[in-house]
């Protein structure tokens, strides 16, 4: 398979605060059930699909050294550093444009650095089918077969009932729905979770970007032309901050789907977006006396008495004890402790916003 792989590694994982921080985001943490980080696990499952020389990581200045340390196999020239976060379109477009400069007309696939996948063989087969669609000129996604009416994910509306491993047209990208709408989606069998997994020919994606968002395409193209030259630093400094913040779905994939240019391959390979402590507790915890305990390298002890439904993350090396409580998230780190009702797991990012707005950025 002649494939170039892109791994966007950005964001601070605000719904996993205080475990995940801006300087040590979740993709650098070993939240995989092994000693490998989420980023390293992503690299491991991509290894059968693309050689290390064809793996590219797009990350921020603050994380570039850690990324290089965790992935020594990836050539330094393939770690593409963003000086400022400009959302997913800029990051993915930069990688596409650099790959197009180095290998015109290549097929590239983009997979986030902070997802878990259990069945890597099924994942590989699904990617191979998506690559076939991309080689035929389609903008491909990999959709995830829903296992429940999830309100935290966007959806892909398919042209017919989804069949595993079989390409079909995407009619529309749907925003995160309410529970009633999500239930209708799942029952219909024609909707898939959008996991932001994309596969396409770089020249075709860049052509669509140029038509739909020239305000992104033009500066990114100029930066890519200078990327492997001595002018890179000056060109990036002059242009990167001018690129609008926009998600690749909004910029390219949604309007392209409306024009009949997007297809998907439904996949079922044990995919999880490690987006919050509910998911973390469900996937990576040991149950002890009514508590779901998530182990980390600096894990401390957990003692619970008359407690039910507690998710405990003892990441500060101390003892965490609960008595007579129910349905709480308790996260202990060396400099911050979180106690949160489990029903509010999606709202944890509001705490990081308050800390940032009040100048306490050392905790973010």
C-alpha cells in the first residue's frame, strides 16, 4: 500500500483536566492499558500500513520535543510544527501540502493521536478499502458503526444502510445531536459516528480546499513550498497566524459531501475517543470496592467504603479515599484535585476556561 499517514497531535484534552494539561496533553499519556502512550499506540497500529518514513505528525511547538522522543522512528523532517493552533483544517492541509510537494498525487490518511482501537487487523482492512476509494478520486472518511445513541459525537448520514467494509456515499455531516435524534440515527442504520478519519489524494484534497477556502489554501501552500528550504521559519512566521481557525469538516468535507464527492467505509474495530473520564473509567479501569480505578505511572492507592459508581484517578502518588459517596469522579494530581459529579463529565472543560480567564494558566 503506497500510503502516507498523518497524525494530528494537538489540543490539551480539557475534559480530562487536571490529568491532561496544555504542556502534557492526553496523547502523550499512557492511557492505553499498556506503557505505550496514545500517540505511540497510534503509531504502532499504523506501522503495518505505512513505513516510518511516510508517517507525519502535526503538533505544536510545546509538544514537538516530546513527540520526537516518543517516536524516534519518525524522521525529524516529518514532524510538522505549528507555532499556533489553527484547528484541524490548517493542520491537515499543511501535511497534505508538504506531502504533495514531496510526493505529488500521493494518497494520505489522517488519524488523530488520541484514539484507542482494539481490533487493529479490522482497522487495517477498513483503511485499505478507504485507500481504494481515495485512489479512485473520492474524498474518503472512515465512519464508526454506532453501538449506542451517543450525543457527544457528530454523525455521517449514508446514502443507504451501512454495511461493514463497503464504500457508500456520504450525504451529509451531522452535528452532535440530542438524545432523541441520536436514537433515531442509530435505529435507522444509515448513520455512522464521525471519527475524523480521512483518506484522500493530496492533490484532490488541495484542489477542493482551494475552491472552497482559498483563505486557508493560499497561505498553507506558500508555507509548504518553503517547508524544505531555508526560508521556512520566516515564511511560517509571516503567514501562519493569518490562517483562519476552521475544522476540516466545515471547510471541505461538508460542502464536498453536498456535491456528492465524499464516501465512507463503515468500520467496527473497537474504536474509542478517550475524550472524558467516563470513557476512561469504562475502558481502562480496574473495579475495586465500588470504584473504577484508572492506573497511571504515578498512581497512588485507592480505598473506598460504602461508595458506588466512583471513578478514581490517583495520579498524584497519594492515597485517595472515599466514604459514603456515589457517582463521583475524583482525580488527584500533584498540583490539582478534581471532584466532579459523573453526570457533569462533559463540563470539566469549563473549569479550564475559568482558570485561563482568571490568569491561573499554570494549572491549565
